[in-house]
C-alpha cells in the first residue's frame, strides 16, 4: 500500500512539473522558447530531482505547487548561462497565480546553497599603477574569499573556476580598449564576466554592486567596463 501511494505521489509530482514548465514556456517570447527547446527536458529533470530529494515531512508542510515553482526557479537558474533565458519570480506569479514571496521563501529555505558575504564588508582592493590585470583579479578574489561567511570545498572550487575563467577572458579582450580603464576596474569587470559565463548556479551571493565596492568604483563605471570589454565575449560563449 505504501509503495502504491509513493508511486501515485511521484507520478503526480512529475505531471505537475511537466504541466508547470509547459505553462512557463508558453509565456516566453519566440526567441526564448527557441533557446529553451533543447534544454527544457533537462530543466524539467532538474526540478523533478530536487522535489524527489526532499523529505516527505518537508513537502507536506507546503503546497506542492509552491514547491514545484521553487524547484523550477532553481532549475532555470542552473541552466541560465546556457539558455540565456531568465525566469523571474514575477513571471511565475503571472503564470501560476502564486505569491512571489512564497516561492522565494521556499527556494531560499530548500534550494538556495549560495554562500553569503559578510554584511557590510567591502574591503577596497588597492593596486598600484604597475599592477597587471591578473594580479588585480587575484587581489579581488582574495578579498571575496575573506568575505565569504562559510567557506566550503564547493565554494573554494567555484572561486578557482572564476579565477581561471577571468584570466581566459583577459586574454581575449581588446587590449586597446582596456587601456582606457585602471587595471583594478578591468579585473573587476573580468570577474563579473567570469561569473556570468560559468555554467550552473552561482555558488556565491556576489553582485555587480559588490564587485564595484571591492574595486572602489561606482557600479556604473564597472558596468561600462564590463559592457565595453566582455559583454560580447560572454554572449558568444
């Protein structure tokens, strides 16, 4: 009897995931649907695995629709760098009629595994005029490492991946354009570009504003450097 009940529950969960992702895809524009065509089965599978991995005690405390929406939100985040399609909470509210606060709360509690930075911490990285871009990248990532509230092996690996990707992007950038900016600003833009380029969900809660604080430049200046030097490289990745 228990196995039959479990089978029915799992089947219901899978059907709900399938129905909800289909509804989301209908809300996307034609370009976004085309980008999702090859990835939607993987997004659906990711969401199913997340829900299946939850304890029944956890699932019984929330509406299954809320849990499914939170799992789909996480799945879209996981594949966003590949699909270039962003699924906002507002879109889920419009599609499913569910409160964004409930979806967000479920996602944060159950699926959000990003490491946070210490509140109020933005130790400005200082580099002299002779510092090259790679040294500046290392300096920024060293401070981000210090600011992480709880360092894990997964986060440490992620920071290493950011470093490697940022250095690769530096090799591909237009050096003439880079001369228009200070090395620390170019490095900050490269780190942000690396974060945007890496596949999978971000493992650290670091924003463009956080990076601008580390570089001691305004967010608009960092954004200008990122757009001028790396945006096209990220889009072609």
